[in-house]
C-alpha cells in the first residue's frame, strides 16, 4: 500500500467511525442536562462593514486586524462565539471570506474555508485567536466554502474550486478538487479531483469509505454582476481512499444548483437545490400575489430565488434519478440553506431563508412531513441548523439575529431557551459541547 492509500484509508476509517455512530441511535430518549444547555455556538458574520469596534468600522480596525498577514487586504469575516450556559459572547475578525466554520470532533480545533476566496484559516475555538493562515492550491484555485475533519481531528478534507475566469473549454476543465490537509499545519498531504464543477458541501457516508460532494455546477464569469452560467450541477460520491468516482448524478441545468447535503442513511443523501432567477422571472412568480411582500435584504444584487426541490439520492440504486420533493406551496421552498439528518427520528431538517420556514422530511421516503413557519415564532430568515449536544434538541439560527431551540421528533419550540444575539448575517451554524 502506497502513502496515499495508507493515509486516506486510515482517515476514512476514522471518519467512518464518527459517521456511523449517529445512524445507530436507538433506545430511550435522553434526559435534559440539569441547569439548561451546554452548547457553544459559532456563527460567521458576513457584514463586518455594519459592525463597529471602538468607534470605527470593525472591518478596518487596526486592533482587530493586528494578526492578519500583510498579503490579506480584504475585509475579513466576523465570528461570534456564544456560550449557551451564560449567554456570554466573544467576537473576532479573521482573514477569510468565510461561509461555514468546521469544528474538530473534540471541539478543540476550528477551521474556516473561504467561500470563493483566496485564504483559509485555523483558529482557537476558545479565544478565537488566529492560528494558521493558508491558501488554496495554486493561483487558479479558490475556497469552496466547506471542509470536514476526520474523526480523530488530525486530517481535513477541504473543498476547492477553479478561480473565476472566462467560460471556455469542457466542463471537466472546470472541476474542483478535494485537498487533504494536516489539521495542525494546514499543509497539503494529498488531493484529488472532486469530479464536478464548484464543489461545496460534503458528507462522509455511514460506511466511512465514501464522500458525498455537492457541486454548484457553475462556470464563474470574469465580469462582476453577470448571472452565473449553470452548466453541470451534480452530486458525486467518491471513494475516500483513492478519490475514484463511484457515482455522479448531474442536472438539471439552466438554473438549479446542488449546494448543501446531509447523509441520511446507508448510501442515501439528501441535497438542497437552488434555483436562481432573473428579475423578470421572479416578477412573474410573485405577480399573482395580492399582498405587499418584503424585499429579501440578504440576497446579492440581481439575485432572486424561485422554488426548488430537495433531492433524495440513493447510491444503492445507481440507475435511478433522485426523488425530488416539493411543497404544494412553492413559496415554502425559496432559498434552501442548511440541512441535517436526525437519525433518532429518521428525519431530514432543512431551513429555507426567503420562506422564513423550516421543513421536515422523511429520511426514508423523502416525503414532506412538517412545515414550521419560523417568522411566527420571532425567528426570521432561518439559516443554520445543528443537532444540539444534549441529544434532545436542534437549534436554528436567524440570518441577522437569534438562535432558537426545537425538540427533536415533536419539533416543539422552546421559546424560553432562545438566544437573541446579533450575528451580522450568516449562512451556517456550528456547535460544540461546552
């Protein structure tokens, strides 16, 4: 066995052990811990231009940027650390245009991949102090937004994309890659083709031997303000030890992108699709409404979201397309964001930002089971969703403010446990046990 196979086989086994544990969940419901919650939440904050530190914009504060490498001249991204035990906050600005914070299984390390940016960092999850600053592989690469730790916390699997540029060549010329990095130094150990365009979210399947990757399928354009060209959105399953493609589902093209996913059983993956539209397409979608509706303050200029399904993919049925689940009211499925699997109740839980809704699906059939209108609960623009460390609840975070708890299975809202901190706009929520 060569070095590559030894390294990736070992890390795959470790990651697989971690992945398998949740799927074996059974028995009596756990009891709530005495004294309330024991979670530490980590929330990225995109709008550092709207944060103030010592009377000046946080993104230009010399004090907040004192640890930044000189090569990093961008605004940076805020991180907010919330201790559920006492509600205390810690904030920092880090040299990354970040999307999702990855935490090691023991909660002692944190990694932050850039979202279409040229940096990635590790930092101390207690103090939020910068540890290692690194870059994607080569000048033609940018961060893909997500990363995974192996179960022992020693290895990182990092999504990297082709950098922005003119659309030319074949789709495979625009493939991204998965870099395998030492979690301490961020040094690249190995890498392989992600087998798709614009790799983003990833999940290790329960067998510990395979990696599922969501691909936007977008060929980035050189000129700012142009709508992206969706060429080949896909969900790929690769063999961890070799990088060999085991399966690939492509399509549809034209507008739908495959962005976020969750492993929801042996060989099964649930994935959020996104349908970005033009202003005219969006106008036609809402012109039948008789009420005055609000503008989506968090959408990028020129972006409009139309309804898109959640796809349920089965690796044990390679010849079959995914099961696509939609709601009867398309307005419930606008801009799907985060998605997770609750193994205790065999449910997939996903947030839909523009719909102010959390939707619950059957992990086995993909059937829509429940709709939770979070705006009626005081939680607007739901973004992040994570399973709480207590094994009983899950948490949902609002784009600008708020983390609300719900009971797994019953989806009871715990209004008295809500946290009302400000997060400065984000996409995902990460959690560790205190």
